[in-house]
């Protein structure tokens, strides 16, 4: 029973110290602009896979990479988003994939 009291005391003590240290920190008040659109430049990207499947990804950044991962987590390919304006073409073999661009991700089944 003494161990549980000690653990509870440590949890409470560290919680109080975190709270005391965070009061002076400057946190952003609003992460979005006044117009309601996100501050970063995002767009909608249409991904065409093997001329059979079309995927529409929203809130994709205009810079960075479109990364394609297998279902096992292995990176298959990546495409620079600056070269893809509005649409992009991928040639993938059959399987399960995850498309990731910025904070946007999409699961895809290629048949």
C-alpha cells in the first residue's frame, strides 16, 4: 500500500510542477486566419493510379512530397508536389498503399 501512496504522490507532484512551469509560456491564441482558411498554402490534389483509380486528396500542401507507403510501412515512392499541379499520376502494382502528403493521408487498394 505504501508504494501506491508514493506513486500517487509523485504523479501529483510532477503535475503541479508542470502546471507551475507552463503558466508563463506564450501559446498561440488562434491557429487560423480571420478568413477561416488555414495559414499554410493547401490545395486539392487528384491522384490517378494506373489510369483506373482516381483519388481526391484535400488539404494537400503546395510544397513538399507525396509519399507512397506499402501496408507494411515501406516507402515505395515519393513525388515532389511542386511538379504536380492539380493532378498526379502513379503507376503502382496490385496491393494496399497509404498516400501521405503533409497532414493528409489516404488508404488505397490497387487491383
